[in-house]
C-alpha cells in the first residue's frame, strides 16, 4: 500500500491471533514494539496504525470470495487514519489494553482489532465485534486495506492483488536494515528486529488485509 507496510505472522497456522496460545503474545508484543520504534525513528512518524482482521476467529477457514486460507497476522502501516469512527458506527467496540487480551474474545467470534488514532488523535486499542449473526458474516467478508487506502487518499492502492508493491517492499527492507545497523552496541530491541524483518518479508506473498 505504502512504503513501510509490515506484517507479523506466527509460524503456527491459525485463523486469528485470538486463537494463539498464551505464550505467543509476549513475542508478538515485542515485535509490535520493534515496529513502533522503527516507525518513530526511521520514518519520523508521530502516529501510525496497526490492525488485525480476525476473520478466522469465528471458525471460517478461507475467504469465501477469493478462496485463500486465513492465516493470522498483525498488520502495521505508517499512516495516521481513523478507522475507529467508521467501524464503531457498524460494530460493537470493546476497549482493550494489550494484544494478549485478544484471547478473551469468545471463541467462534470474528472480529477486527485496531490500534491507532481516533478523530481526536487519541491512540486507542479497540476490538470491534458483531452483535448479530448477519454482522458475523459481514466481518468474515470484510477487508480493511481498501478502507485504509480510501481514508489515506490512495484508493487505487487498496487491493493487494492489483497493486504491485515490489519497489516499496525493497525500499522498506533496505530502510529496516539501515535502521537496525545503526543501533547502539547491545541494543536488544533492534537485535530482535532482524526476526521481525524476516517475518514481514515472509508474509508479503500472502493476503495481508
């Protein structure tokens, strides 16, 4: 979508992050912190967006339209867009304080997780849940990337199959490597970044929201 789009995915094949075992969240939150530092220091971002489309949280195994299998991943993009307002108008919001609270979402429930600014520029972590069976189906079919692209003024970049982003992937990989290489001696957070970089590159060939 833009240079800096990243995704962190577990090796375990699960349909939503809420289905991961408890011990996975410590590593997931560490990678989320690495991405935050990368955006702040390498991109100069004062605000950014991370999200998960927990479409497989309700038990669906694949996208009903395109047929690709669901695989849980946390997406991040160095853009400041408010997804809370349009989603709160449609789904039931539930504030959480950390990624590990995704495990408290009831089983067999699809969801959307947003960590980003609201219209008052206040950063919030919110899970959006369905209130009816019909809304569960709507969540399983939803795709956030077209909405993010529209709100960001780049609607033509919202469909990952139709927008070639190889140059952006190469650019963010180089920027990440330069940022990691500039770390002070013994900086543990950036040493972990090499693993986050590998995870983001591995996830680039699949559906990423």
